[in-house]
C-alpha cells in the first residue's frame, strides 16, 4: 500500500513544525523515521493518520486523500501505536488487544471473528500466555508488545508506531525492532516507526527517512544511502565515523561538534536546507 505526502506544512500556533514535506513510501517493509528532537517526526505520522490535520498539503493512502476517508474506515487499513507511556489499563491483555477490533465492529459487539483475530495476534506476538493477565501488571517490554498487538488486531495494511522502543532496555529494543521487521516481511505490510537509535535503524530498516530542522525530510533511501558521516554530522551536530557492518552502516560517535563548527558547516545553506552535502 502506497503512502504519499505532498507539500505538508504544519505549525502549533505561531511555531512552525513541518515545512513543505513530501514523501512517498510505495513498498512494504520496515521504514524508520529518524532525526533529532523537534524536527516534526511525531507530527508527520499524526498527520498521516489524521490524528491532526495539516495546515497545508495532502496525504494519500493507496491513492485516496485521507480527508475523504472516515476515521473508522481509515483505522481499518492504518493501525497506530502511540508513544509508550506508563498509563495503566484496568483490564486484561485480551480485552486491551480486543480494543483494536473497534473499527470493524458493528454497534460495539464482539464477533467470533474478532476473538479469532485477537487470539491469533496474541499468538503471533508471543504473548498468548498473558491473555488473562491484567495489563497494569506487565513489564515495559510486555506493555509494548500488547500495544503493538492492539494495533495489529486492526488487521491494517500499514502500521504506524511512535517511538515503540522508548523506555525499553537494549534487549527489548532489539527484540521489538526485530519483531516489527519480521511482521513487515511476513505479512507484506508497511511498518512505519519513529526511532532515535541510528544503529538499530541502520541494521533493521528497509528504508530510512531522515528529518532535519526546520521540519523537512532531509534524505530518504536505504540505510546505506541515508546514514552517512556527512548527513549525521550535518543533521545531528555530532562527529562520527560510519563503518560497514555486514553491508549495513554502523555509526561510531566521537562527540558533539562545537557550536561554531556547526554554524560554519551550515553557512551558505538556507533555512530549508535546499543544498545538502553528499
């Protein structure tokens, strides 16, 4: 399923966040959106999912303008997993995941098909044994698996996740990212996730979207095309080496660049980064 963003601009009050963003994702796989804080990553995915409407620009899902699609109909094809929180749900894991079936239900009633899909999703996520546990009794890693299962229970063709590995230890970060990549490959889905980990994105993503200030898409492509020394220095303001790790880039950080070096590096570039280093 193709996702296309054309000329999206958005701001919170007088604070601009996204500037004329255009993006096309036309193949299934794991797509990681990376970039420093404040570049509009979360705002972008919320606009794609119609949680917020852009001030300017259009979002197309499978060729259809999302503003012409009702929220319930859109939720049947686009699943959304918000950034992980410490919120607790006073319900079982089974009932929490069942919430993902809401877009498909009539009059709020649960069908045999709903239960079948939820049980299959729990099994696929490896949390079937937690079905009758209370959600608020689970670990952070288990919380995240349940949240992903709830999104998958929508049976979407696109799954969008806002920082699904935040607040997780290294093992669970890797485990969740591997799981998302496997889901994309196994089910022919587009999985679009925000990540702050350059090396995890480089290792598992099929495509990387690098965003930069002032709210633009700076580069789009394979990890090898996007995660380069020049791009990391320019966008993140850090010195680094990028080495080859079995055909994938691996970033070795050396330290933060001084402010005067960053200013000099950006000298001659306009506010929209219309010129970019290689």
